[in-house]
C-alpha cells in the first residue's frame, strides 16, 4: 500500500505495508554544517505553525478583550460538546481494554528480536515525568479539598453525610487522573510505536493515519495533521507551565513576603525555567531529559513517603485502599456522567452547608466546565506530545507491556499521590473546622469595627453588634467565642477582627489550616508548613521538585515539537530545538500577560479549545490502530481491492478533473449513488427515477427548511431531520454497492461518510462499475454478507491498472 511502485510491494498478506517512501517536503543543510547550525525541517509545517502560534501570541498581548473572547470560546465548547468529550474518553478506554486482551496484545513495537531500549524503572520515570508531573503538585492537595468544600453534583443533596462527601471528593480526583486521562496517551503512543518500529514510518503524528490515508500522509493532509499536533502540544504544555509558574510564585511568596504575587514575577520565572529547559533539551534525550526525569521521580517519591509518615500513615493507607474500591465501583458511572441535569437548571434541593457560598449565588453547572471538561481538554492537548514521547522510549515492548506501563503503573502512582496529599488535605480541613477555624465571617465593615471604643468585656449578648444585619453566621460565632475565651474587651475584639490582615483560617503555629479559605496554589505549601519543624524544609524540597518537573515538561515538549516539525527526525537539529524552546516560553508568557489575574482561566481555555479537534482525530486513530494490528498479524491485506477514488482525493491530489467532478457531486452525487445502487441491487431502471426523486427531496427539504427559518422559528430542526434522512439513504446505497463489489467496510462507516462527505460518496459510486460488471444475481445473496462474516480480511485499495494507491475506506 505504501509505495507507488507495484514491483516493490511484497506478496499479499506478509504483514507489512510494503516499501514506504517518505516524500514529505523537506529542506536541510549539508551534512558538513556544524551540528549547532544544522537545519532539517518541513517548511510548510514549521512556517505555518509559527505563523499561527506567534499570531495568537501577539493577539493575546495587544488585543484587550483576548481573555474575554477565550472565555466565550471555552463556554461554547463546554455547552455544545460535553457529551462528545465524555463519550469519546469512554470509547477509547473500551477500545484499549479490548486491544489489551486480544491476540494483538502480543504484537511487539519493533522487530521480533528487539529488546526494550530502556530499563523498566527508567522507562516508567520518563513517561511519568513528562506525562503528569507538574499537575500532581498543583492539584494533589487542592483538587480533593475543592471537591469536598465547593459546589459540585453532590452538593445539592442536603442529606448526604459529610464522610460521603469526603469520599466523593477523592473519587472525583481519582477519576480525573485515572484510566480516562491516560488512555489518550496510550492510544497515540501504541499506534505510533507500531507504525514507526514495525512498519518503518517517520516519528510524527501523521504516520498514525497511514492505515487510513496511505501515502497521502506525505502530502498536505499529513502536514495539516502535524501542524495541528504542534499547536495543540505547545498550548497543552503551556497550560502545565502556567500551573507550575503560578504555584512557584505562590510558594516563593509564602516563604518570603518580599516576593509579590505579580504577573512580572511569573514572567521572570517562566524565562528562568525556559533557559534551564533549553540547556536540557540541547543535551538530548539520553542525557538531559532522562536524568531529569529520574531526579523528578525521586524527589516526588521522597516528599510523598516523608509526608505519609509524618501524617497518620494508617489513615492514609485506609484512604488509599478505600478510594481504589470506590473508583472501581463508580468508574463507569463517572465515565459517562455529563452533569446533564446540573447544566440544564439549578437543583431545587440545594442547601447551605456552611462550607460554600449561598445557594442562590453558586452555579453548580459551572463545575463540569471548570473540572472534567478542562481535564479532558488538557489531557487531549498533551496527547500528541506525550504519545510521541512514550512511543519514542518504548521500542522493543509488546502492546500489552506498553498498555500496562501507561495505564496501570502511572495510574496507581497517581492514586497513591492523591491518597497521601489529598487525604491529608481533607483531614486538615476537617480538623481545622472542628477547632473552629473558618473563612466565611460576616462581620460589619472594617471602618465601623475600628471605630468601636467600648472597653467593656465581651459577652455573648454583644455578638450581634459585630455582624451584618445583627445576625452572626457559624464562622463569626466561632471567632467571637475564641475572643470571649481569651477575655478580650469589645474594643480589643473589634480591633482584632477589623485588622486588614485578620484571618481566622490558620492557627498561629500553622498546625491547623482551613485550606478551603485559600487559593488552590497555596494549599500545597500550607500543608507542608503544617509539619511543624520540617515545614520549611518541605517547602524548599517542593519548590525544587516543581522546578525540575517544570523543566522536564518544557524540554520534552520542545524536543517533540521539533521532531514533528522536522518530518519525524528522532534527533532533531539543536538550532530548531532552541527555537521551539523559546517559542514555548513566549506562548506561556503571552497567556499569562493576557490573562492577568485570570491567567489560569486563559490557559485552561486554550487547552479545551485545542483539544476539541484532536478529540475527533483520536476517534479515527482507534480504527487506524486496529487495522495496523490486523496487517501486522496478516489478518488484513493492505492491497485488497477498494473504491478507485478515496474520500479525500479531491483535496489531496489537486487534479482538475477530480476536483471539478467532486464539486459537481454536490448536485449530481445523489443521482450517481442511486444509479450505482440500482445496479448493485439488480432493480429495474425505473427505480432510478423514484429513488432519485426521494433522495433529492430530502436534500432540497434540508436547504428549504433552513431558509424557512427566516420566517418560522424551529424550521432548522426539521431541516436537519431531512438531512439525516438523506445521509441514511446515501449510506445505504454505499453499503449495497460496497457489498456487491466485495469491498471492506461497514454500514456505520457508510452513514458517516455520507453525512460528512456525500459528494465524495457519490463520486466513489459513480466509478464503482468502471472496470467490470456487477456480481449480483437473484439466486445468490449479495457478497457483502460474506465480507461481513469475514470482517477484517480486506482493507485498503490499490488500483492495479494504474498502479496508484487509493485512500483507505474505514
């Protein structure tokens, strides 16, 4: 399939795609150039990616409403595509489970006699460090505490016990960092490993589409895939860099009040880290990135084990074991939950729990947008980067070993991490609440408090004069009770609670902290500082670990982006690595500057929006991976007969006759399809007129009802019903012709092909009988029944007469 020279193709069914020649556009310097000044890149991929990325950067910096526009884009994606994000993750997880237990699990990512390139421990630390490192520090404490104390889908139940809320909080964190997160990494890495090490394709994302598109991946379609991958990867990495720099700034401020939490400080941190990351990426994979990954993993393990022993280890072990059980019990429910009713309207059962804002001011519908959809967009945005990286370090392992490494060990480690830090955080939150610490006081304004001059001792009857509307909430009562116990006067109490720096969320000895009263970036360091004498030491170690994880993510990202931009060169030029490292720093800076106080929201928005088109790509990659495995096991012949024209020939070959015919297909496509279907089904020619009339009726009605929307609301819905009916008829006709000719496919593929590319379907069916007569007879069932019983034994088309590969039908 992979070559235009039929003589170079092996015999059918030998488990390969033949001799594949990479004909991608390439410019490079002569070999005699010094390594530091060597250039080897795909100019279309590099230049177009740069224009889009730097154009976006300048837009963020110079357009005042950039952040607001990004917010609107994020809200639109969440509102319209929650079902798609959630459902696709489940689809991929199910597919990888089936692949794991199938015979294809024994397929090696490489030749039969190859051994793993890296030791298992080193391999695990590298894929872990590049995959999730910074995020675990940012969310390790904060996420469970936020789910426990703020509005989410469980909040509306006024009768839910507090202990169940705590467990639900842990369960949500496990869900976001479990199978559904890692599956996109595993899918891309596995497919790329098969195509690169088994079938000798270049290490780039477009190679994943070779089982579906064949040699077209070396043209502009493949370049478009790589461009999207670069953009998605860069902004996905920038999101993690933004999380890391925000936490670093907060940690430095906690340790030294003279370091402010300001945008300029974050920008300085970004460029210091970028400089370190640049040095690392220039040193290469085996030196800089490998050793940094091992160091990061070691520091993380040290902090986790140290804190687990300092806290209550029995309690944390109970949390770990119990939370795994809850996760296994609820993972299917969580995996398919879209917050459908929560996003539709406010629950009538919502009540005040004394932990969160008033029920009238909290919108539970925002939880899905802020958490699950952000996570899925973030994981997906990282998937090309991490997928390529783990494929690059996984040569010589079987698919089953690969899935074990990417979907079991890292997930269990993440679960242990959240059990220790999240469990400790929730424990601290509960203990501080028991001690009376709180953050939701409702005292009168500070000016009034400071003007109080009454020196009489404080009594309970004086409480109401301190609070708004003469009514103190639980937190205010707790604070005043403490003042009463201390024997403070009314004036002393007023001065105390009226001080600008007043806070009753943290004890003076730092042992008790109401974490929910602080920002998520502060929670980690407050938990560290609660460990009395070693608190400062843990703060410092945490900062060092975050910096190294930050560097590892940045240098790995720039290394992989350069690999994509250089046609899959696994040792890309150092000058290009330098350029992409600086570009990452520039993009992160732009998003931080554009977002200002809401920089993280801007970073999250870019991840979600970039992840949406990649979600579609990952769905197609499931089909590509299965077919690549079938070819490798000789269950599928990549040179089997297929339609002589592919779906995308009009866009990939730019031949005038093909393009003009495709455009004509918007009008004549249904007629061509009907004519071919009548022939396949051995019907009387009069049926051409009847079926054409019905098919065109649906298509014309689709256009007509949309025009009618100008006068009658809701006509658009009728229009889409007509179009789906039209696509169903077109798909059924393709199914009939495909079955008559014995081509690979299935009715689902036929329907979606007609739904999205009906002119291509009409074009395919127009030429389906160019070379020979139909095999249909009234005494023999159509051949597609036999094909369906042996699904998977035929695949991509090859036009033997012209010697030209045609696009895969799937």
